[in-house]
C-alpha cells in the first residue's frame, strides 16, 4: 500500500453496513492521504464491533454528534440509497465535504436539491462511481480524449451473474449485521426492477457517460423471463455517438461486464471484472496510426481506495476532480428514470424531460 502522507483527511463513515465493511473502512485505513477518523451507526452492537476492528479515533451513535466534531473534515455516506441525499445535505450544512455512495439519490428532484446545497456550501461532493478509478477505463478515456478522434459508436454491458455470490462470499470479509440497523421506510427490494436499476444500472450509465459524454435520449426495451431481467437501451449522446446499453440480471454464465468503442483513429475493447476481485479492466486500445494494440498491465485495482485518494486530493490540495461530481450524479439518476419511462411506454425519452423517480 502507498506510504501515508503527512497531512491526512480526517474522514467519518456514516453507516457500518456491507459496503462500509467491504470497501470504505479498508480504504480509509489504506489511503495514502486519508484516515478513518470516525464511524457512526445507530446499531450499538454493529458500531462497537466495527470500532473494535478498525480502530477509528471516534465512534458515534448519533450522526449530528459526529457532524458537530470540529476535527472531522469529510463524511463518506455509506447508507441505504434513500438516505444518501438527506445525509449528504446535513454534512454539507455542517461544513463537511462528502463522498456519497452511488446512486446519488432516488429521484431527480432530491438530487437537484442536493446540487443547490453543494453550491451553497462551497464544499466538495463526489459520487461513489468508483469505476472511474479503474486504470483500464482511465486508459480508454485517455485514448478517447487525446488520440481517437471522433467517436462513432459505443456498446456498454453490465450483466450480473447467477454465480457471483459463491465468488464474492469467498473474497469479501464476513459481513456483520444487526437487527437494530436503520432501515428505509420501504424495503428497497420490494420492487426489483427499481432495485436492480439503482444498484447496477447506475454503474452502466456512469461508465457510458464517462467514456462517451452526456446522454441526450434513450429508447429502452425490457424482457423479464425465468427470473431474469434484461434492459436493451438505444442511446443518443450529445456528441452524435450512437450507443447500446445492456443491463441483464442475472446471466447464466460468468460475470459479464465491459464496453466496445469505435472511433475515427482507433477502437477500444474492454472487459471489466467483478469489483471484488480488485482487478483493473482488461482494455485493448487499437491504434490505427501505427497498427498496434496496447493494454495497461499490472494496474492498481483497489478502486475504492483510489477514489478516496482522489477525493482527498481535491479537498486537501485543490486537485482537479477526476471522480463523478454532483452533476454527474444527477445525470445518472435522470438516465435511469428515462430508461424506466421508456421501457414502460416503448417510446424514446429525452433526459431533459424527465422528473420524479423510478
């Protein structure tokens, strides 16, 4: 792991559930420029166990009390989706920077309210679209921006697998749960279309936007058979690129995620691994100019740690934002709402015309 820098961003993690246990506690501990200063959860048994394991300087049962700590500089919002926006706004109003788990929110209107809160606070807010810190995707992005010329078309797919849980159970830490944990008013899995779009569709949409730019409109079809759901989405980008997005849960095969891009002076083909392998995407960049294919090898694949380091660099040193900002978060939510509306109506839907939630 990178050697710790002298100046560390003092981070508090809100929520001690699965994503904090699998990603954020370790990232704070390993990041070169951040520390796990505090953690917070209403469930006493869960909080105490996580505090004993990860040894933050402070442990809080009350979120307001953690935000009132003058030494705390930033908050990672690692809660259920329904709590992302209210928790982020509270942190901003308390003068703290925010790294919020994805999706940024569950409705267009609440994400726009958060956008206003960010502007009023003058603080940094980054959305946890950690795939932007995949070195393979970054190599693809660099080629697109500097050498490829115009983009003709892009295909992006995100297909969860029926076989992913034996693998993730083997490589992730044993998840600790608590009957006292705070739950949303409505079970997120009560509507599986909505749940899968928010949980997985946001990755698909953000990868497409990261590589090809703003999405203008979508036309989606949804097939639901034998317990699987498949969204095929025709996508129009602001730069004229044609796109095809594939969200399928779950495929009867290995984890299947990646992208293919056709450009003026070359093309890109990427295979992305399940994130819990901590393995950077295998990305082949085809350079038409000299007839060569190149691939990044041996890249750092701890995307969650790298996203925290990028966030901390923005806060501590004024570095450019390389992660997803609040505008990216809003655009992702708009795209998911548009896909849901289009799948229902069978018509093309412009992102600028949508409001509400999934």
